[in-house]
């Protein structure tokens, strides 16, 4: 591929990877209305409580924790598989830093051709920044960082861009709990150990198209476009499992669904809740805006 095409492809993949890395850690907001399950859990006093009541407590506790260390592994069929590791905070909009490593798939191979096997992503309330490789920087005036304003994603992406913007700004661990609350069939699976920690496991199945409608706040036209894209990807439902410790905080989350390109699978681990979050804007002289790069001709 030529320089312009390669750069555009790399920009798109960086956007997809940055989005997927945070949505794998905590998917976009869902309604907390749910029919729930008749299966009962036990609170610390030994009294029976419904999974819905337990999840409402878990959602609130995790939300108030404000930040956590995160590790995730994501596979999007044959398109992309990647690992991500870092710290995310959500007390005042999404903030944090993740190192994303491409491990397989067609997109990973494309990024290798542009000189990148991993990137650093910094998330701030109004935009995220992706640090690209040297080969890419050579075509971007020597600048390594690309700024992706969330408002621009919505402007150029239509319904999918608006959904991406919403997902970026609302991707936190407790959103996964809200998705379970929205599923309508939550059940307690049992007690398990995760990385040496005693946890309780909950499971449910979410209608992806319905969840998007409940959570996105998009117009009727945008919703129709978004649902069409979901259908084209072959995703109709997702199963979600979460593991929660004795302090009502998420320790692990697994989401699985089916795409036209294969299975969608995302696993995330959470630890050190309340940890300090440091995510600053990259140096201005080493940063370019994606809006400029979309139209700029390569320098080499």
C-alpha cells in the first residue's frame, strides 16, 4: 500500500485498538432496568439477596472506587487480537494510560507493515492520544502522537462515531455490571478463586442491539445505522461473566459474542482500586491532530 493509504489505515486501526482496549475493560453504559433472576445470593450476614440487589451494590462500590489497574486480552475474530495493560480512572470522565500490544489478526499484520507492534494510548476527558511508531512519524512531520478528539469521532463517523464517542467516555469497570443489570437473566454461578482472590461469579446474556439503543442516546436514524452495523458484524448477543471480591469490587470480567469474522472474546482483570492515575497531554511539539493527518499528503 502507498504512504497515504498506509497512514489512513494505521490511523483507523489505532482508533479501533484504543476503543477496544477500554471497552474490553468496561463496556458502554446500559440501563439498570432488569427483570432479574429468582436465584438468590448471600450477603455477608448470611441473608438471601437477589443477584440484582447484589449487582446494584457492586455497581455503586466499583463506581466510587474511581480508578484501578487493568489488564485485558481481546480477540476480534480474524481481524485483531491484542493485550492491554495500564491504569484507568473514572472519577471525572475517562482518564488513564494503556500500553496496547498487537498480538495477531489482519489488523496486527497491517500495523507491523507500518512499523508498529504496540502503542501507548492516553485517555483524557475530551480526547485520547495514540503514540505511533517511527515509520509512521516519518510521514507525519516527525510527530509521534496523534490526537483523537471525541467530538471529531462523532463528526466524521456518523452513528458509529457517536457510538464510539459514547463508549470512550463511559468505559469503566462498573459499566459491565450495568450491562448485566440490563440483560434480564442475571444469575449467580458460584464461588471461585481468581488469581488467589475469593470471588463470587455472576453471569448473564445481553442483547447487543437493544443495549446500544438503551445506552447510546442516539437519534432514531443513528440507531438504525448502528444496528445495521452490529448485524453486519454478526453480533446479536453477548454473554457476560463477572467475578467480584468480598469488598464488592470487580476482579475479572469476560465477554463473549460471535462476529462474521469469528468469535469476539474480551477478558479483563482489575486490581489496586483507588490507585493514582497519571495521564497528561503529550508534548505539543510532538503531537498532531487526526483531522490534519486525514488530509495531509505524506512527506516521504
